[in-house]
């Protein structure tokens, strides 16, 4: 048997590559205590980890054991310096960190003491009372840990639409101290088959009598047709578990009701999950609520409340906002937007009303977005160098809060006091922030034909509007909220400079109407004079039989992008409306009349309408905090994109 640490590590790595796992565990458990506690049972988990790393690295690179010898010789120069038990343990975890860029901090006990992770993973979601998901990630890999209250099997998957079919699935369990685990794929609503290549690697698994815990790691994009890539934006996860251990890989019991689906932002979690902020000592909060309104028994209600904020005694910065959702009303509230007003409001007039009735004389001037929240969203924290200014001369003092109630069952018993809470401080940040609304102007000019799974609507923010507002200044976008209604499937904010398309400001290729969150950008995006923006929304209207128009109802549509940026500029809205070119054969008729009399089951109707969209100009709506800019209602002719952005391919073609 080898007698020194260098030889021991060489044997370890060789045996790992040769998958001699049983032999390794026997060898480790048989080593005398004089070699240090790192040769005890706690190392078995690290050996399994090393097995995953080396197997993945050398299988994908196609390297031979001879190649490994060269690498190992170099590694031994470092490992020979390891003279203590602690540093030897850190060496194995250092391999993990070097491979994935994520320090595992593996628990040496091999057990959990309740429903918590076995290491410090920064993100989590309580999928159910009995199923908690923890995770961490970097640019190439993701670690997941499932902590589930069961002594049976545990399943988890990535799904295209939240159903089992076409999902990337993992299933595992612990029986008699041994972990059974496989990477699988679901072709239908039956037992998922094992993948030809096992891309999910098991790090650890254990039971403590009440909970089963599985920890796994995978590349974000495995380039495997049986897997689904994990991307920025919404990820629909599915989960399930059973009460008993299967007797074999092919006899996994049906999950029954212990299953579900949820949309998560795995790679761009909400700011409240990313960072735990300490509230400043002078923090003030303002609450804007709906004052116990009796929600009308109609499908859609837009309810407005008008506010004058109190004298703050000087300039403050808003650094955080969060929703106040009355318990039981989580699905009733679709979105809440807090607008600030130009000038003053007479709030002695009725200050709560249906928005379309609008009794306030100046409420039409309250169209500038201060805070935008939508269903599923959580708290949002501004970055440490930005805050939204309130309380000083020129800052808004009057607000109107618009709440969209979605009440498809037309219930009469809703009394709602939900709203928004904002956090303020006099400890000012470096920059004042602002919000720019871009996209398709919200009205019936937006037309979406039925029977189309991939219909595209586009809103333009032209260089003339941006240039007029910015002049020689620049703004820096740090967060974005993408917004559509029930038909939305893919949304993106595109950015152009000097005729060349830059990477998207943000995109979501798995948009979920029920989960809309303000998302921080990976890096700030600079917008300056000469730039232009496009907001694209892809809709799936394949189940609709009638035309869908843009509008306020959830059954109507929107296509909006709220860009949160600094330093604050006067530009607040940059949207566009299609000015339909009427074909000769329909001369004298309006676009609205024509689209409601076409046979949309005929592909030629779709071809003709798409051609009309391509040749039709748009009216630019360009507004600032003090009213319309000169570019407002200018006609713009969308041009063909000559240099579209090409995302770098990570997988071989």
C-alpha cells in the first residue's frame, strides 16, 4: 500500500477515473487513524464528489489516463505542501471550486438537522410545505439541493411549459444507506426513461429518518438533446415525490397528488434573494394601499387611488419597494403600478375610483411610472449607488396607484387593502434613478390574430426620441421588467447602435403570466444619443378563435418593457402604435373592420396580415416628465435589421 500522501492522492484519482468506488471506500475505511481524520467516513462524500468532477471533465474532453498523469504530476507539486488534515480536505474542495467556481462547503456529518441545506446555498424556494429547493450557480454550472419530507423517492425537472412531457428529470432515493439516482427525460405522462448520457452528477444523498436530501450539479447547457438548457429568465420547474423507496429503477410508484410546477428565476433571482440588506437607522416607509375597496364583480377592474405624500423634510432616496398582498388575494392582483403626476392633484376630490372613470381633473397627467409590480413579484432592492429621489424641489409629490384586479369568477366578496410599501432614507446614494416605459402603446391598435402559436408584436423607441431626451448625456440601465398578458410566451428588449444590434437588454423565452419579476441585468447597459430600442413580444394564440386586441384586460394584451436606470432623465415613455396600410382590395375600410371579417383558418389571411405589418409605419409616442416631446407622434418607418445580434453558440452545430 502507498505510504505517503502523494502516492495516496495518485491512487485516489486513478481509482476515481476507473470508477472503483467500492474499492476506494473500503480502502479509506480501513486506513489507520494515524493518517488523520480525513481518511475516515467523512471522506467518502468527497470521493463521490471527486468522482463526478473527474468523470465529467475527462469524459467530455476525451482525455486518457496518460493525460491525467501529466496533470496529476503538476497537481502533486501543490498537494505535497499539504501537511495537515484541514488543508488536505480543502484540496478536494478546491478541485470542486476550480471546476465549477462554486465552493461546496460540504457538511461532514452527512445528515441534515431539519429542512435546511447541507451547505450554505444562497438561494431557495419553498415549493411546498414539504419540498424545499436550494441552489447556487455560476456562468457554466448549477448546484441544486432538494430537501423533501419523505422516506421515499424524490423527483425534480426542468419543463418547457410546466407539464411532464418533454421535461428534463432527475429521480433519486436512499435505501439502506445507498443512494439510487439517475438523469432521465420524460416523453409523456409515464415513467421518465434514463438518459443515454448522465449529465446530472450526484454530489451527495442521505436520509435522517424524516427528510430525504439529494444534492446534484450540472452544466447549464449540456448540449444533450435529452436535457433542457437552463437559461436566464423564467424556468418552469416540476417536482414530485413518493412515500416509499422503489424496489428497482423501473418500479417507481406514481406520485399521485404530491407533485406540482412553479416558475423560478434560477439564474437571475430576485434582488431580495440575492442580497440581505441592512435597513438604515433613519429608514422611513410609505404605504400606498387600496383602503379596503370592495372589488367589483367584473372580470377586469382597474382601480385607482390618488395620494399626496407628506412633507419629508428634505431629499430622500427610495432604495427598496415591496408588494403588500392581502392574504388570499394572491391571484386577484395582476399588477400594481404607482404613477407620479405632473404638477398637483386636488385630492379633496374623490381619491379612489375606477381608473377608466377618472373623476380627478388632472389624473390624465399621472402617467409616469414610479414603481411597477406584477403578479409573482417580490421585493426589489435598488443597487447601492442608486436611489429614487423624493422630497426635494422638483421631485414628484402626487401619485396615482393603479391596481389591476383579475376576477374571472366575478366574485362579489373581495374586499382588498393590498398595495405597495416603499423604503426611504436621507443617506443619499450617488445617483438618482428613473424608469422608462417602452414597447407597444396600450390600445386596440395592437392586433393579434387567432390560431398562431408564434405571432410577433413589436414596439419601437426610435433614436429621435432618445436623442431629444438625452442630448449628450447617457443613462445606465440596471434592471428591467418585461410585461405581457395571457398569450405572452417570449419577450425581449432589443438594443441598436449605429445600425448594429447589441445583445438584448433582457429576454425571457419562457414568459409566465403568473410570474413577473423585476430582474437585475448581469451588467449595466448604457443607452445614449443615436441608440434605439425594440420591444418584441411573441404570443401563442393557437387556442384563440377570435382576434385579440391590445388593452387593459388580461384577456387583451400588452407588450411593455420597464427599464430602471440612472441618472434620472426627463424621458418616461417611448412606445409606438401601428398605422396600418390598408390593401387596395379593402380600400375604404378600417383595419379593425377588416381583421374581424377575415377567415383566420386560411393561412393566406395570416400571410397578408404579416405583410401589412412589415410595410406599415408606426406613430412614435415620446413623453417626458413635463409632457410630450417634439418627437411625439412622429411617423417612423421600421427598417430591416441588417446586422442582427448573433448569440455565441455553446454547442457544436
